[in-house]
C-alpha cells in the first residue's frame, strides 16, 4: 500500500510540474490578442506632439492600430514601468470591458501589468496625429 501511495504521489508531482512549466512558456511570449470585431472604440493619447493630443480612432485607423498592437511580442517582466509614457491607449470592448495600454520605450503596461515589448518603435503611431 505504501508503494502504491508513493507512486501516485510521484505521478501527481510530475503532472503538476509539467503543467507549471507549460504555463510559464505561454506567459513568456504572447501578443495582445485584441479581436477587432469586439472593439467598440479606441482613444489614443500622446505626449510626443506639442501640445498633448487625444484622438478617437475610426474605420481604417482602428483596424491598422489593432493589427499593429497585435504584431508586438510581449514578455511579462517584474521590472517597474519607467516614469512617463509615449502613447496611452484606451480600448473599449463589448460588454463595457476597458483595457488601458501605456507605452514607454521598450515597455508596455497593460492594465497594470508590465511587459517587455519587442518590435515597438516610438514613431509607430505618430501618423495618427498628423
């Protein structure tokens, strides 16, 4: 009976360990996963123009913006977000769900969680404010 209990314990431990490793790799590399059909409104703010500007995206700009945001590769980090921001996105989705994205250099904060972002260039969204 002792042997059966020990084998069961070891099997459960291995399964849990493998499950934890699988979840970790999913966290490390991800995209924003924004579904255009669920987006009702995106408001973008920037401090990179003088004066600071806020705009509401429409039609093609909305689609281009969502596609660009989904292209970025994100990796969660424990580092603090640097002070300040270059772009602030407020994405309003169906059902009243609001997501706030704040970009600064190689970091993005998504609803308070900080990620390293690959492929981001601070000029990526300047065209929206021309």
